[in-house]
C-alpha cells in the first residue's frame, strides 16, 4: 500500500498543521507526494528518498501550473489568482522563495535521506533508486505542465536575460540548497 500525501495546502502550512499526517495503515510500504518532510521524521523508515528540481524551473512551472488549477483551499494559490501576481511577485512569497529550504525540508536533517536525486539527472539517479527500493521499473513519465504552450513560455522566460537573473537572486537560498546535491 502506498500512501499518497499531496497536501494541497503545503505552501500555507504553519505550526501544528505541518506535523499532522494521515493515518498510516500497517500495510503501508511507502509515502509518496508533496508534503513537509518533517511530518514523517519521527517515523522509522527503511529508505528516505526525494528528488529535487532546479529551483528556478520549479518555480516557473509551479506558477504556470497554478494558473490552470481550480481553487482548492490553499490561501497562497487563492492569493496568486485574486491578486493576479506576476512570476516575480509569486517567487518572492516566502513559502515559494524558500520552497525547498523552508517549506518542504525546513527543520529536516537531509543527511537522513538515502537518496537526494535530481530531476534533471533522473537517468543518473534512477539506478540508485532501484537498488535502494528494489523497484525495477522503467524511468517514469514526468508530469507535464498543463498550461497552454507551457514549454515555449518556459523557454522564453529562461532565454530572457533579466528575468532568470532576478529569479536567481530571489531564490538564492533554494539554489544553494539544491546545489549541494548536484
């Protein structure tokens, strides 16, 4: 049994809510999703595995993905939609600016992970994932952003000289965090 923990309020979580977790059934063998890692740090685990994505590209994808998502009770998502935030304004929100270093992995000892893989190097990291988990499967199909024309828009954003430079400045803490695992 795989527990799927896709916390739709992840970016807005604070305090006790970050620690509350779904009930685990005895037959649960894995927890998969997007959630604050600290939520499960007190649990015994056979393996702790995560995959990171380049913070600039992750933020761009997150921004456009949320443009296609209906409201789901996340105050940050609602704010993006209500205030029609631009990409840089979105990136400056504390929960987004420190998405890895604070929101997802804040308070967590990354040395407790058996594998911190990199999405951009999935082919490199997949054999190690297979050895650690005993799962022998083809590389997974990566999620594709549903925003219309997303790939072309993301390429334009990255080819602009000023915008990526400003995103690097805003996301400096997460870029440093990510760079430790390249």
